[in-house]
């Protein structure tokens, strides 16, 4: 059971000061909770989640594509085919994630990685001479980097059909296409991984409290934080005092950091983007697609909207997802409220928000087009990848909600960020995570950065164990399966 019985820590008695409070029950808080519980088993840590189960938002396996972002197939990480810097960095970060999970598993603190991570080759496919030229140059750049040495490229339909038969079957003979393929891709069930990481916390005696909504953060004159919240079952208001706070609450993170008065988020805003996917569980269709396929985004589409046809493995069941199709709501979480976006608006972030709207008219047009798209039109996009797709096999499902970060630029500007940003207070007693992909895949790397910023005094003490948990090199549990 995740919800332990250390009641005194939940009620926040004046003399009960926690060493760390983690807000949000997703992959980020779970990763930090597992790290801190392992590095400092004598320290008191508590996690609070507003829903009735952990990993119910963006970490839920049906709310994301579970790609295990490693730069192998995502063209949005490499707009310039001659610059492989970002894919190489992401590949290194994801390799660190796998080593961390394997290290915890060897210690007996985490389920074996093959319970949440499945070998699934990654494919990039493009159509038309312009995009084929791009992919050819992308491949030439990446193949020179160690992390991508196993990548293969082909414009031969027979070869592509061996990699991903659904891409070729029924396609017009004259249509030009090309693809890259890498065996060492993965599919990750971040929901199962999150629950296993949280079990590492609770096994160390650190409680995970569900149905507890955090409503505010206040720094006291003594340097301690008071975390205010509400028990959603009883309606009881509670307070907890702590030396350190991590806000890993997804779309609600900015609002809580604003309420904490954190100057580092002044001018920051969020732009909500939702997504839908087409899903099929037809075993005959699923059996023919054992890869994850990404392609180029349409003109004006945000980078996170790169179309992909994904194989998913969740709780032992295989399915295919295609999408995403953008949706819009003023909710900042899938299980949020329609007033969410408006609660983040401040005089200091209105100008950056408006500037982003003016500078991203293509994005606005794209969103309007997506919102007006009929099911027939959405299905036509699937048939671009899978020409023989049968509408009877596919169901439209709602996925997660993302709060994309808006950052101020100069006095009157703003930029829409499509990455993940760790924000920390000047004294290191509070930190929060803003943004979206590829966050889940690189959570251990982000949390290592957090430890360096927020716990510099413990660096030497923790160094030997950190070297074991987050080794710079080494094989992982699934390496032999992924590379041979």
C-alpha cells in the first residue's frame, strides 16, 4: 500500500518538521522521492497527490506515447539535419535513466526494468523528396555519433516493409518514402515505473498521501516552509512544515510557485495544450506493428505534435496509438478545472503571454484547424501512415493535458518553450518543474541537477552512492536485448 500510517507527519504538528515535501504523484516526484529515500534514509520525506492514485495525469500510460525519448526517431529534436547536439544529449540522458532504474533494481529497491520497459525499435518515416533529403542528411549526421551507430537508413520499400509493414501496405506505387530504423528503442510504461519508484519511498518509511490537494506555500522567518493543503475526502485543512519543497505538480506547478512568491518565475506563464489519440486493440493489427514511428510535423504544428504511430505495452496488453490531435482547454491538468489557466495570470506575465500569441500565429491557426477537424479528417491523417487502416478498428481517446512554458524575453517579449525547465529558489529550499517533453524520459538527469543546486552541502557525502545510482557508463538490464 502506498498510503502509509505516519499520521503525525501528515497533520503537521508544530514540532514535526519534515526534511522534504514533494507535491505531485507523477514520475518527477517519484524519481526524486526514490533518490532522496536512498541517499538519506534517515531523513523525513512526504509526498502529496491530489488524485486517488499516483501517475494519473501525464505519467499515466494512456496519457502519453511512452516513447522513452532517446533522440532515435524524433525529428523535432533536430530541425537542422547537420546538428545532432540535442539528440545526442537526450540519448545520453535517457541512457542515464536506464542505468538508474537498473541500479535500483539490483539493490532490490525497484521492480525489474523489463516490467515497465519493453524493447521496441524506433523508426522515422518521411514522404516526398524534400523530407527524404532532410532524413538522408539527418542520418548521415547521427550515424557518426556513438549512441546512433546502430541506426539504419533505407528508401527501399521492401526494407521499410520488414521494419514496419503497415507503413507500406496499400501505398501508391509512385509515392517516394524513406525511413531510419534503430533496434535499441524502447516503450516505457511510466505509470508502472512511477508506482514502483513510490514503493521505494514507502519502503523507507516515507509516506505517500493521496487525495491531498496542496493549496499554498509560505516561507517563514525561520527559513522553513509551511505547506497548506486540504484532505479531499474529509474536507479537513492541514499544514506541514518542511525544510525543502519540490513542486512536481505538472500544470499546477507554476500556480504554486507563484503563490510561494518565487521571484525566479516572475513573468512566466503557461499555455495549455491537450491531445487525443486514435487507439486500436485489434490483435491482428497490433501484431503487425512492433515499432514506434515518428514523422515530420505539419506546418505550424508545435514540436510536441509530431505525428507518430506507436506500439504500446501496458499491463501486459499491446495496443497501437496514432496522433496526437491537438485539443484546447483552459484546464492545466486533465483532471483539472476550467478556471486553471486564469489562476496563473498576473500583471507581469500578461505581456509575454500576448507576445507569444502574436509571434505564433501559425500555432493559433493550427490549433483552430485541429479543433475543427472531423473524425473523417483525423482518420485521413492516420491513413497517411497506415493506408489500409479500417475505421472500425480505431477509437478516439483523450490523452493528457500539457502546460507549455511561456518565458519572458526582454521587456515586451515572450517565447513558447517546448522543453522541460527546472526552476530553483536562490537559497535552494524550493524547486519546481515546468514544461513537458522529454521530461519523463530524462527525470533522473533532471533530479541529479536538482540535487546539485539544492543540496550542495551533501554532495561529498552522497558522492559514492550517487556514483552507484547514476553511473556515467555501464550496461543495464535490457542492454543485451536492445542491441543484439
